[in-house]
C-alpha cells in the first residue's frame, strides 16, 4: 500500500526574543505593559502533548490589536510537569521567557526594543533569536 505524506510549510513571520528574569510571569507582563504600552492579558495555558504520553503546560499572556499579536510565554512548564524536558524551546532553556511579536509591531528596530526591555529592572538579559534556527519552532505556531 502506498504511503502519503503531508508536508506543511509554515511561515515564521514573527520576531522572537528570549528574556532572562526571575520574577513571576504576571509581574513581568505588568512591567512590559507599563513600559511598552501593551495590554498583555493572561490567556488559557497552552498544553503540548509530547511523545511517550508526556505533556507540558506553558503560561501564556497575549496582547491583540487589529494588526499585531504580542505573546509572552514562559519557557519552562508551569507546576510539576512529568516531562523529562519541561521547556517550550529546549534550545534556549537558559531564557525564562519568550516574547513573540507578529505584525506591524515587528517594524520596531530590534536593537531599540532590546534596549527598552533592558530598562525594565526585572529583566537581566534579552536576546533576539531567528525562529528558523530553532528545532522546535513549531511549538510557536498557534
């Protein structure tokens, strides 16, 4: 019997930033809202079912406008996850949070955004990542 494969090519048309911060996600979301004028609001947690019947739950904050979407995702699973690798993006497990920006807000100069994020006392380090270089970039498609 002939086997058919479905190949889907996703577009990764968003900017991705890793943030190092030891604060809780609601406090970081509040600071981002205050500094950048966002309205990040807590959404339903994301649940990823992994191989071998493992799953991870990721905290999710979102700011929607008519044209842009900004997401603040915790990189480590919340609670006591049974997964061996409890990270949304294991390649960048040194980063506590992932900031994903879709739409016209991407037009901000990346270095200017990084400088503004570093002005937040709660953020120790920020780095921009190219989503195409990450192995589990599909975890960022919603």
